[in-house]
C-alpha cells in the first residue's frame, strides 16, 4: 500500500460526509460532504487495532484551516510532485 507520512499532501478518493468532519469555520456548516478530489495535509498518523488512520487537515488557498477528518488509508491518494525512479 501507500506509505502515508505526516505532512504528505493527499486527496480524498470518495466524498467524506459532514458527520465525519470537524468543521473549523462556521461558513462551511451548510456543506453535506467534502467532495472527492479535495486536497488536504496529513497532520497525524495513528495506529488503532492494527490499522493506520490519518488525521487530515483541509485548508483554503490562504492556508486557513476549515475542516479536519480522521481517514483510513484506502480513502486517500498521496499526491507526488517528483517521479521516483527505482
């Protein structure tokens, strides 16, 4: 699988329902979910019951955080900027 690390930039593969989010900004209370493709940053990695989980922070272009969610590895796609050659 992916080797997801703290400070990795990730995108969510499927929409994340509002009930799974911690919303930081009141202006986002009207959303039903974060759409697939939304980009965030891994800020913490947990291991619970033998499964890794990731606290992901979602922020706008100015760096203002608006939501956080604890997500599983299969819900995330790590975004890479450099091509790794074997």
